[in-house]
């Protein structure tokens, strides 16, 4: 009998790995979230739709090609639990998992075909050290895993460590992020179609501020993908 297997069985008996949503015991091929809860996530499938809710929200604010979100984000909904675990309970694996699943959904689509590079919305270095990771970067790496599209994590940077956007009004959110992003080397994204990714799109102010920084690069095109779209 394999001693490692015995140790794992004993560990799982006393400290079972449970789904962060429904709290049921996870199977060995499941991580953090059970397959049933993943199946029940309210997917938008809006990468198939032009003029979807995300595109309507950002229309006229900056030039973009497409906007899509993996699932709908509602108060006390399934995705809210996952985002909370991802951001505040040290579970970047959830971002990797959702990105990998979404990447599979996007494969072969017209949404994904023109993308050259995936760029996560950056955290300020101080906040990244405190949290230990960037949740948008975890999502981006999951997307890259499924699509083989490279991720750039060092060129789009957050210049100012601004306060959290939580509980701010639309106007306050925009004022909070105005001018806080920059691009180290504009030539890196020149002539590229960038997929800008974040966790949840609410008012779109953070994505707009990032896009304005990226648009300093010559002949750049921008599409957007997020884990969630707030309703």
C-alpha cells in the first residue's frame, strides 16, 4: 500500500477539502469548487453577442473591439462567493480555474481569434505584496493555459496605490482611478490586439483608466474579458 496515499486519506478524513460554495466534500479531481457548482454558475456566453451589456456600458468611453464576461455577478450569488475567496481568502487557484474554463469556452471563437497578448489589470506593488498575488493575473494565466496566448504582467503598471473601489459611487470610482496606470514601454503593445482582463466589471472605471493608458501605444486594439459582469 502506498504510504503517501494512506497519509492523504487520513488527512482528508480529518481535514476534508470542501467546495467553497456548497461546502460538500470535494472529489480528488476537484479543487476549491465542486463540478456541480461550476456547472451552476450563471454564464453570460456574451462573447457570442455584439452590443452585449458590457459593450453597452463602455460604449463611447474609449475605443474597444469587444467586451465579454464569464458569468453574471449578483449579490449573494455563486460568483460573488468565488470572487470573495479569490481576492480575500488567499485562493488564486480559483482565478486560474475560472480562466482555464473560460479559455476553453472561447476557443475557436471570433472573440479570441485576433488576440495577441493578455494583459491583467495591475495591482500596486505594495498591495500585491500584501495580498501575495494579483487576482486578475491569476485569471489571465488560466486563460493563457487554455488558449496558449501569452500574458504580459510587467508592462501595464499601477503608478498610485489608490484606495479600494468597494462601496464607491460611479463618480467616485472614476476619480479614484484617473491617471493611476501607465505603460513602461509603449512599443511592447504597438500593433497588438490586447485582451485586458479583470475580475468584475461594475462601472467600468478601472478598465477605462487602464485602456486610456494602453491607448498611448501606437496602433493598439483593445478587447476586454472579465470573470464577472455585475448586474
